[in-house]
């Protein structure tokens, strides 16, 4: 009777320790919090990429993945037909802040407006665990707004 009781007690203590890992920085789901809208940081120099900035960022997510995280941003262009979307890193990281520009190519012909949901376009970039160790915030910028996700 004594051995099953000790085993049950050890199991209860082991399971209760799992709560500490849930809130620790070791858990990849705690790496970045929810994103928030921020003011646009104007580009002071001419970008090397000729594609225009997206008009508006509507969603930013940092999702854990094996070996790092996927930064996924969704933009809302003014019309349908925009293509070749990409998150382009802007300069070097400063004080742990990484900034991306959401750039995409305009439609070749005149395009309709339709619903906002049908115009959404998504771009993503993968960051390794080593890259994430030095980053405390990730910002994706558009022409009219930007969104930031912080640790």
C-alpha cells in the first residue's frame, strides 16, 4: 500500500511542476505576445526594392515552428490583383527590434475592388531560434500603418 501511495504522490508533484514551464521563456508559445498597431516609421532613404509598400497591415502573427518561428503578416491592398508579396528586412536590427516592409507588385491591368476579404494578401518569413534570441520586437510596416509583436 505504501509504494502505490508514494508513486501517486510523486506523479502529482511532477504534474504540478508543469505549470512553471507553461509560463517560462522555454515554451515557444510565449516567445511573442499579441500584435498591436503602431505608427508608421517613414523611410528616409530610397529603398532598393522598387515594389510599393502595402497600403495597410491588418494582421501580424509570430507562430512557433520547429527550429524557430514564422512571421506571417496580412495586408489589405486597395484593389484586387496585387502579387509578389514579400516581407523585406529594413536595415540592421536596432536594440533588438527587427523591422520589415511589406512590399508587393501592383496589378498589370486595371483591377476591381470587391470585398476586403477577397483583396487580402499574406507574406511570411522564417526566423531561426538563434536569430530570435537577439530579437525583442518584430514590426511589419505598410504605407499607412504598421503592426508590432513584442516578447
